[in-house]
C-alpha cells in the first residue's frame, strides 16, 4: 500500500474520531474538592441502591404473597365446587331412590311379578337395570345384606324379633328397604328387622 493511501485512511479515521469526540459531552471537573464530591455522589448512589433493593424485596414479597393467596383461593374454590357437586348429586339421588324402592316392591312380590306378561317384565327389568347403572356411575352402592351384625350407622331398625339362637343376636334378619351409600358416606340407612336373643 502506498504512503499516500495510508495518509488518506488516517485522515478519514481522524475525521471520524473528531466527529465522535465532538458528540460527547464532558463534565468539567473541579480538581479541587473532587474527592468530597465523589464520596457524596457515591454515598447518594449507595442510598438509592439500598432503597431500590428494599423496594424490590417489598414488591417480590407482595408478589409471592399474592401468588400464595391465588393458589389458596383456587384450592378453596375447587374444594367448594367438589362439595357442592357431591351434595347436589346426593340430593338428586335421594329423590331418585323412592323410584327404585317402587321397582323393588313390584319385583319383590314374586307371584304377582311372574303373572305379568314376560315381554313387559323384561322391559321393566331393563329400565330397572339402567337406573342401577346410573347409581354405579355415581359411586352409589346398596346396603342390602342380611345375616350381618346390626350397625347403627348402616341400619335403621324397624322391628326387633326375638330368637333363642344366641348366634343370631343383633343380626339382620330382613331388609325392609334398601339403604345406600355414596363412597363412604351413608345417604340413606337400610330399614331392617333385627334378631334379639332372649
């Protein structure tokens, strides 16, 4: 490269650098007492930093508290929704159970039930089974077992029969009306006849 080209490039760079330098603003410093000004500025900056850090921590704490409140509120809402849903299902099923009781009574009278037209009987049994499937879908099970020990939570004694067999004491002799439970919750105890040893 020739010396002339090098000088041209150097002149261009110097021009660019001079233009950049002209754009910069310089703060004139008073060299006397600069140390005091610098310490004061540094102290002021430290105070502002501490204040900013304190505000930042406060905002972070408030945000974390708001998030925790939101999570707790959502959890509480979900629990309330579940309880309302369960109570609503329970109420509807309680209204539904007398219909099943009517089916049970109709089909329980064996002589009359067998006297009915076979096609009609099959249709009614189909409807009854559909209703029982709905109960199963909602986790509702029957309390209808005989020859088990009386449990005041599961059973409502309608009659007590005396027996001389000690093994039958407090045993369910007959179910008068089926009981039902939803999961572990009894929604209607079974009405029963209980043996009592004398």
